[in-house]
C-alpha cells in the first residue's frame, strides 16, 4: 500500500545524513506522484469532474487536466 511505503520513507530519514535523507525525500516525491496519479484515475472513474479534482488538489482545472487528461 502506498501509505505504508511513504511512512517507511519518512521514518528512514531520521538519524540519516543529508545525502541519505535527500535520497529518501526524492523517493517519497516519486511515491506521492504515483499515488496522486492513481487517485486521480480512481476519481475520474468514480465520476468526479476535472474541476472537483483540481479543487481537491489545490490547482487549476486546466493544470490537472493537462497533467492527467491523457491517462
């Protein structure tokens, strides 16, 4: 599950040096991106409009459609 992977990555940052912590942050960003894309697909399948999804993500309707509209 995505949330467990994110928790593991966050926990792995504690007590690490800057380089190791930055690696964990980069992996966390990738995981968040994958999770967001998956949730946007699920939202569209559930009938949510691009406007509703954009509101949830705090971005413009055009921005979310540009990023995920071709999936």
